[in-house]
C-alpha cells in the first residue's frame, strides 16, 4: 500500500484519554466488548430501516439485515459484521476519532466517581470497549453514499483511514465490519462456544438475527494407530431465536412464545405455571415478564445458595445489563423475570444501582405485580393447588421474615382443616364459616394431617362445631409466631388454656340459673345462720364463698362464687344428698375465713375439717386415710419429742412429717403458722423450721 494512500489523524484529546483509560484499566469483565459491538451493529441497522421507511431504495443494496460474528483462530481476530447504515470516509474520521461525543467526557467522569465500565455503551462510546481485548481494531465500512473505506488504530494516539481497494476483508454492498485483533491474554474469545454463551447472555433479544460461525470438531479412529483423526468444520448458527415478546401487547403473545422464553430464561424443561406481563407507563416506564415455575429448585432452601440466587434480569433497550437477587424479597426467589427499561440513567454503575430511585420504583412495582399474579392463581383451584404444593413454604417463610409484605401474604396462605377434607382452606374462607360470636382462628400443629386430626386437644372443640386449621409444615412453627391476627380475628392454638375455655361458652346468667337449686338448698340447710345465700362476683379464683355483713345484729349474707369448681360440684349432687349439710356448714366456715390473716388460728380447725371431708368424699376408702399424717401433728411447740413411744400409723405419720422440706403447721397457744422443716436432729429429738415472711422479706428461722 503506497504511503500516499494513507491518511493519519490524531485522536481528539478526550477520546485519546478515554482510550488510554480503557487500555490500562484493570477490569475483569472484559466480555462486555462483544455486547457493545453487537449493540452498535443493531443501532446501525435500525437507522437504515428508518431511512428505508421513507425511501425503500436505501435497502436495495443489501436487504439482508443480520449480524454475523466470525472468530478466526489463525488470524487471532473476531469480526462483527452488520448490514446497517455504515459510515462514509468523513463520518469515520469524525465519529471514530476527531470529534468527541458528548458522552465521552461524561463517561470518564462517571468512571472516576466509581461507575462501572460495563455501562460504557450507555454513553455512546461503546465502540472503544473493543480495546479491552484488542491490541488493534480495524473498521471496514461501505455506505450507500460513499465507497468502501478502512479505519484502523492501535490506540497509540493516532488512527489511519484509507480507501479500500484490495478488499482484504471482502467487498461490502453496504454495512460495517469491526475486526478485533486480540491481545495475547484474551485468546479465550476465539472459542465459538465461549462467544455463543456471551451472545446468549448479553444480546439474546437484539431485534436482528445474530449468526455465529460455530466450530465443530469430529474425532475418528485411525486404523492400527493410537492417534485420532480430527476433522474441523464450520457452520453458521442462528443464536437469538427467542424474541423480546415483552415489547408486544400481551394479547398478541401466544402461550408457546411465553413458554419458549421461560424455558430459555430458567433452564427449565416444563412450562411455567403462571405469567405476569407488565407494561408500566407513567413517571417510570418499563416492561417486564414475571414467571412462576411449576416446581421448586432442589436447593430452594439452601440458605447459602439462596443469597446468591439471581431471579430478575435487567435489560436496557433489550441489551442485558445485570442480574439481580434483591429486586424482590428472598422468599420470592423462585420467581424468574425480565425487566426492560429505557429510563435507566447513563452515569450509574452496579454499586449504585441499588440506590437508584428508578430501580426502587421498579422494585416496588414488581412486588405488586407478583402479588397480583399470586391472586390470579388463587382463582384457579387446580393451578393454585400445584402452586401451594411447590411453594407454600416460601409464602410461610415470607410471613416469618418479610414484615413489609406480611399482610399481603396472609390471604394467600392455604391449610387443611377439620372441615376442608382433601381441599385446602384460606383464612378468608375460614372466617366466612366461623360460628356466631367466634373471635378466634383455631389451629393445631402436627407432623402431618393425620396426627393433627387425631390430636386430643381438638376433640371437644370439633364436637362443639369449631373448625380447626391443621398447621403441618415444619416452617409453620416459626411463621405462626408472626400470625397474631387476621381481620380482627386472633389466632389461637388449641393447646392453650384459652382454647379449652371455649368449650364452656355459657354466660354468667346461664351458670347462675343452673346453680339456683343448690343455692336454695344451701340456704334452707343453713337456716337462720345466714340472712340469705346469693351469687356474688369479683372473687379471687381460689375463693369459693364469702360473708357480707348485714345490719346490726342481723346474720350475714353468704355469697357464693358460682365459677368455683366446688360450687359446680355441689350443683351435681342429688337433693337428698346426706353430705349437703356438712358441706354447707363447711362453706360457711370457709367464707368466714375469706380475707382473714394467714395465721388466723381458726384456719387449723377448718383445715382439719377439710381433710375429713376429702377422706369421706373421695373413693370411700376409710382405711386409706389412716396413713395420712394429721394436720398439726407437730402441735404444741416447734420442738417435737422423738423419744415418746408411738406405734402403727401414728408413728409412720410422724416419720413422714419429720423430713426436711416438708410443709407443716406449727401451732402455739397464741397463733398457728405455716413452716418448712429445714433440719431434723434425731439424737436431740428436735427439728428446725423456717417461717416464710410475708411481703417477700427474709425467712425467719426457729
């Protein structure tokens, strides 16, 4: 080539600085160069299509609009060819070197402030990313308005431009070839398999067909030799078979198109269970596809992998930018999706992407649309059953860890219940068929449905007509801690005391009416000893009766605690019960002690009578009572004489009484006090006791 045919130009200062930055950058993600070159090729074909809309003759020179990628191991080059608008000689000089684009300086400022090199294409200077992997770049271009020219630079501050007369890289009818001469340490990009993976990752949805010259190697045995014959062949392969269907209206996309895209995106062999096609307009515009799979990944609850699992892929104008694991909550990690936005700002890197206002808006909208997809699933019993069989644990994990969305998750939960049979019930369905006046959502936990259904805690409740929810997932134990209530109905475990009280749903008036006969019998039995026998309120749980003083000289009124088990038991006894009189008199004595001092000496006599009543009323075995130690056996003093002769039951009773830790009552002439034996000295015939001091003070020893 004659020297006169070469024209040498100096790069613009900003471009020269940019190229120096790229060449010397320590950046590991160098694969983006191919994405940028393909994007530029796509843009060039968009422009020729735009011109052809008004002048169809513009396409006549080369109507085959496609992108071809050719690796050449011998020449150590990668060529990206398009049939786009191309450049004239002057445009090559202007666009590729002498006049800096507005984005050049902006990109360098963004890089210096921490932006990611991968965003270079968003600044309109993506072409220069070729120098991440190339020592030299050559551009061959043929425009409809000029002859074929070549641009070349080794990034040394200058570039060459000449008219292509030898057609070393072929004669173009219209279009551009970008030829990258790879660096010694970037030869991995010559492998066609590697290039295919990159194209499918970054440029799978470019609007024009992308073809790659694939290398195929076939090995054959050589007779009578250990060596093999290797035959290498090359064949063009169309890579971007999936179309960006999210750009079309949902009604114009078939199920099969959605399914094909899902299988490619998720690497799944089954069709998706549900799809949400989002077209968001307004302040922030974006389009998205959200897929719910049919089956969960095997490692769905592997916490280590869950943190690194990518669910949503972000595209900008159909070009892949980044995979996200935090656009949706982790419990939604089984959702697969694509988001395509034209509104993403140019000067933003991966580190700042999470704080971006637009991305936050997208994040909120995605979660809202996913919940809409779940709600639509719930309307289809068959698909909803499949969804819960696969992902009910994910929903419950969301209850446990996603406070912001908890109220949206609760209506989606489904459980087996005592009335649902083989179907599952939602909380809304449960509430809709609750008993009148029921204030709780009742549940029981268990290892499986069979165990839960046979729990003894729910038998009485089921007989009373209550529906019981069966929580049989291991994660239910954790999730239910955060399920306090739903629509004003508190969740209540059937194993709680409060649930057992539901079995007795009678009112106070009902109890009083049931116990009125025994009240009248007690009044008749006590006669003039009391002015009247009535039912009172405000009792302590332990108190069964109390006396209310009347007028001066008049007998008191005996008030009964109708909620006390003793009064209820009396109500079950027949009218001619011989024990009614002693029991009525006992009630009167107990009532007289209500509110008295714990050391009131009258309590000893009542305690003796209590023991006698217990022995007489229980089982009817009088001889068994002989072995019971009489209350107050240590009466008379705090010191007990062990040397006196005793025999039979009395001696056994004394031995039982005189043991450390036993609770005894020490009776003195002026008072009686409860005490605990702290030491027994058999040789001296004495015991030491401890008196608990009222009010929580220190104990007193004697």
